[in-house]
């Protein structure tokens, strides 16, 4: 997954914590959210000159910080360090967007602080994050990501995170994508998934599985277990086990 740093600079600690708690429930197959220190806006400003800012760092800034600088001042300093990292403003007045536009900060969005309904705030935050995901994706080589779309959503799986993909027994047209961090059930036939695979280390020579040969750590022959790099084990039949062992030996020099 792509790790995304989110900085929430808000002088109301309760509101900042509320935003962070909502963001921590965001589900994604492409990005994972981190909330690095400092959380305090004063400490952040004192460290900003020495802080490395990446293109995917996200800043949620309160325009009306109760101090001798505003969120717009912080945004201008961020723009001096990075021209494209996403900035989202928290504001109590919608007309403050004019001020931001006049400063050429190029904000990605605005959140009105007067929203007290967590469901509405969550919907607004998730909508912004979803849009940012779509912008982050083109920065990655398409060959690094498996994209699977259904009628309702599009899911992105970095190949480096995938352990294996399994056809779900007892269902029609469903697969389980097992990654380092999660299991994702998707309405796809495994044969169709195989047609979308474009990495040679994704072994597609099995009827019901697609195995990431790069992420195999070892084998347990006593129980036909494939052991992956995060200690996850996949128990398979002897025929499948032998095929995977042979495929790994052919692909990787470190297996003999």
C-alpha cells in the first residue's frame, strides 16, 4: 500500500481528534493513512523548515488558527516547500475560499466546521480522500497495480501487497484477494482476474489460485503449506503445492 501522511492543523483538539478518528475508519486497497507528529500547529510551524514534504502528504488546515498566523499562512509556507501536495481547508465561513483563491494556494477542497453530524462530516472527508486517491494513482506505474472494477466501485491492489488470490468455494464468480494487510472479497471470476495480471511473478498456472511468487517466504512440506513473508500460511493440496514449489524455483534463484 501507499503510505499517506495526513497532518491535521486545528487549534481545537477535540475537533482535530474527531477528524482523525473518522479518517482512521477509511477503507482503501491502495493507500494507508498515517498521522505523524507534531499534531500541534505551533510545533508544526517550528519544524516546517526542516520537514520533508512529499507530493502525497495531505494537509488539513484550519483557516482561523487562534495564533499570530492563519491556516493560509501555513499553506503558503507549505507551497514554498511543495507545489502540489494536497491542502484541504477547514473554515467556518464559505466566503473564506475567496481569500485562498487570491493567494493562489490551489486547495483541493474545503470543509465547513459547523457540521456537527458525524455522518455528514465522514461523507465529506471520504469524498475528498476518494478524489485524492484517483489523483495519486496516475503517479504510480500502472504495471505496479492490479485494478479490479465492479458495478459499484473500483479497487486498486499494489502487486507488492498481494499474497495470493483465491477463487471462493461455494460461490459463483467471487474471489478473495489476500494482501499483507487485509482480505477483500470481490465479484470477479478468477479466470477474468488472470487476464488482467501483467506481472510474471504472479503465478497463474493454477485453476483456483493466483500466487505472488515474490512474497513467498518458504514451504512446510509436512502439511503442504505455502508460507508468505508476513507469516501467513496457505494450505493446499499436494498437486498445487508441488506446482508452486516448482514455479518458485524456476523464477527465483534464492530457492533451490
